[in-house]
């Protein structure tokens, strides 16, 4: 389902008789008024509180990159024996901050493709590994290099924080 944003528009001061909808009649004008650039369709709507312009966002699909899962059975081969550094995101399905950082980890997995591998480990389904590594809070992102834990970042941090951590163990992007 496409996202919708309703914006109330007042009539222009220079023309009190102009309808509020006429004030924003085309997408190019709407963009200058601050509507999102992904707006593909404008539709006028009148309600008891006045007129509004409804913007329907382009595309309804999720554009985030899916990070593959790692589990107890694949941990050794995917993380510990990896030829390149590995970023593991420790998460759980009920964790809001985990959902916030997930697209960032996905984006970084694409940007560092070939130089860094990224995986997600569900701590509810794999408590042994989480306990062994001392995971006490999620989301936690850990970097492993040559089978050894090198660094950890805890919490839903900005992308720049993860990048500076990753760059210590990866040769550029």
C-alpha cells in the first residue's frame, strides 16, 4: 500500500477568492511547498476542516537490502572462517531499535560488498552464541576478523558511527 501524506494548504494572500486547492495544483508547485519528492500523485480532498492536498508516495515496495541470517549451525563457516571481516547484527523480532538500524546495516552491506560480509543473528533463536559473546543489549553489532571479535557497537547508532568502526578493519569502500 502506498504511503499518503495530507497537507492543509491556505489560499494565497494575493487572491482571497482562490480556492485552497488551486494554490497547489501541480506536483512542481507542491514540491516547492515542501511536499516529499517521491510524490507521484496529488489529489484534492475537502473535509469539514477545509481543503487538503493528498500526496501518494511512489512505490509501495520495501527498498531496504535484506541482510542474511546466521545461526548456530552456520556460525563457524560464515563468521569464524570468513576470509574478509564480518559485521554481525544481534537482534530480535520484538526489538524496535533493531528494526531502526536494520536498513543501515543493509545499506552498509551493499556499500562494502566484497570487503565486508554482514549477517544478522536472532538472539531469541540462538541464545548460546549471544551468551557466549556476552550480548546483554540489542541491537549490538560486532565485527569479527580472522575468527576473532574485534569491536562492538551497542544500540541504534547513526550510520557514521558504524562506518568509522568498520573502516578500522576494512580497506576502504
